[in-house]
């Protein structure tokens, strides 16, 4: 940013002005980074001239998995953001009293530029929602970017979209990813071709900023990071098992899986059946 | 955590088991840190034996300001978390298509142990919601903990609850806090007696973990941090103006205030009138 030209500076200020106001950019992706895949022209031609980013929402979704990246990616208002489910009835989230209302149905939404699947503490229960997996498969196969946060990557895997791709997920469920042919990577954000996957829950913010830099440019991502004051200072150093130590890690893992087992006692069988399904039908 | 005793270890595992399951703790605040204020016995006597944490929600709320700390504080399910507004109709948030439904009204909720006011990009519009400010004043005056995230501290100030208290807010609106007698502090989380305030938007996660350690104990906060994999790795170093540099900061500030001015052209007068009101009536 040191040798910024006058033109560039004016561009940034003009761009930032559309934060939280109505506006869109003429020069989509003008400064795409080298390792980005080329964006198909469809990226510029969706709803109202804006690319469409669709979050899949479902019962039991972890709200922060979606609200983190959605907040980051809404900065600038240059994307059309939709929340898609099979019908328009509110879905109950993992957080008591918090529901999300879908903005569009699977049937109504036929063109997705950026697909994002958030996660849940119990992804196994979702592996029986076959219409959702089929829609994710169809939309993801045509999307410019296929992304997820937390255990959303397990749903992407179950939709047959991670075969041979490196991907992240919540630390406690890393080994499940390989069942769907994905290559689990212990990183907060993983980019492999047009797949971008985030790690557990709060990784959605880092993921959102990374995705924004990929699909738009670094300046927009930096503006979003400043607007959301993302200069994290965790009060403890327990954000990953390697730092949290054995006791805290075991207690947390036990809590997560006792919840899964209570809600979906046959989760291991579901996982095996789901892994078989992708080689059969996708 | 190195010399943890067997009893302590069993306590942690037992505690963690209530994550995402029904349960509450007998030993509230057993390991409260030295600088905590003593928790009144009322803290243990609210709804269903659980202390009540109430988030005030309102039109234009920034979803992440609330979902960040709510997700952290819901881990363990030992709190009764409510979302309070004047009626039960859904409130539209700052994020298009995302609404929150209140779980209880101002009138219905008479006992709050922990009050939390989330923020918005345009707090000035809320300074005319006098019933909300009066309710915040009343509930906050009796609460064990009075807290906020982002510009929620401006609303706490306008409710007369920050006179003489150190407090944080979004970096772009720091100077407004002093109009309500607060002492703005440029930190991510500020603790002053029983007031805990967080900085801008994403600071709500650090705030939530800090609050959890204060009102419960450090082990619970560490478990929550690991469950939410909060080991942040921002892709850029632009989370505060000092790092973001002049161009990005000016562009972001201009965007924020052009939005405020568009929606609330008389925001400066509203601020002055609101500051006068707290010395007149509270």
C-alpha cells in the first residue's frame, strides 16, 4: 500500500463507499491474485448483474459458521447473497431461539456462482437429507467456487464434490473427510483449485476474508477486515488441540461426540452408507 | 493445566459433557478470577435455576456482534439465553435476508443476571428508541454484569450505564463514548468493575471468552475456545487502523459514516440530545 497511485487510491475510496450502501462494482476481480482460477464470465452475469453467493442452510446449522463469512462477504454489497433450503420455512439452528429463514428454495435457485456450505456439530444427521446433497452436487458442479466452513466440508464430501481435493474441517472430525475421497489438511483455510474450505466455526471469518481476496481483491478484504475490526486477541491459547492440552481436548471431543451419539446413534453406519453412495451415483 | 488433579480433571470432563446437552453446574463460578466482582446470589436463582443472559436485539443489529458471543456463551448450556425486544415480531438485521426473532419482551423479562447489548453500524438511529434505553437502564442497574459488543457501548452509554466507566467500542466511533461520560479505551475487551465491553464486531468472540472466564471459570472458556476452534489466522494485517494504513482506514471510515449520514442525517444532533437526556433523567 506504500506506493499506491492516485488512481488506485480513488478506486479504493470509491469502492469502500459502497460498504453498507447500494452499489456494485464495474471492475469485478480487477486485481485477482495469481493463484486464482480464472472466473467464468457467468460470474458477472447473475442476479441483478451481481454474482450470486448461496449459503445452504439446514436444521441444526451452527449460526456462526454462516454469519462469520456472510458478514465479511456482505461488505461492499457487490454480491447477491442467498440462503437456500428445500422450502421457505424457518430452519432451527444449533443455538436455542435462533432460526434462519431461507431466502430461496433449491428449486428456485438454478445459478450459483459461489456455493458455501456451513457446518453443524452433528453433520451425520444431514447425510440423510438426500435432496440437499443432490442439489449441492448439481449447483457445485456448475459453480465458479465451491466452499464450506467447519463440518460443511463433510456435506460437500457427501455430495461428491471433494474427491481428490485437499480440504479443511473441524479438528474433531478430520478423519471423516477422507471417507469421501478428500485429503484432510490441518489448516485454518485450504485452497485447492476452486475449492476453498475453512476449519472449525470461527475459521469462517479467516475463510471469508481469504475468499473475498480471491474472488474480488485484497483491498476489499482489507477494508472488510478493518470494518469488522478483525485483530483477534484470544484470551487463552486453547484454539487447537496442540495448544489446549490433553485434558481440555479430551473433554471437548467427548462433549462433541456424546452430543452426536445422543442425536444420531447410528452415525458410523450413516457415514459408511453415505461414502458408498457417492461412488455409486455421482 | 500441567499439575491438574484427578478431581479437577473429572470436573472438567463432567463439565464439558454438558456442551450441547441439557445440564447445569452446581459449582457456579467456583474458580472466579481475583478481579471479578462477587456474584450476587441472584445470579444462581433465575429461570430454571440457570442465570439469565439477555441480549437486547433491535432493527439494524449487526448479526455477528451477537452471534459471536452467544455461540461462545451457549457452550455448556449452563445459562438461560434470551433475546429481548419490545415485541415478539422478527427484527431485521444489518444483513439482508437475516432476521432475528425475540424470545421475550421488555415487559416479560424482569430479572437479568447478565445484560449484553450488541452493536450496529448506525447506533445513532437507535438513540430515539427511548423505551429500549429505559429498559436497558432499568435491567442494567440490577444486573450482575452489564456488557456490550461494538457500538452497543454507545447504547449502554445512552442508557446512563457507563458514567465514569472505562469502555471499548468500534474504532471508528471511540470519541462518541465520552459524550456519555464513559472513558473510551482502545482495547479489544475492557473490564471495569462489572462492566465488560468489547471492541468492533469480531471482538465479540474475544469478549465472549473473557466474559465466560469471569462469570464461570477459565476451563469453560478454554473448552469453548477449542470447541469453536478459535485459533485465528487473519489473512491480512488490517484489523485496526494502526495496521491498515491511511488509505484503507480513510476509505473504511468514509464508507461507515456515509452510511450513517444517509440513514440518519441529523445524527450529530441526536447524539447531543441523547447525552443531555442521561444527565436529565437517569
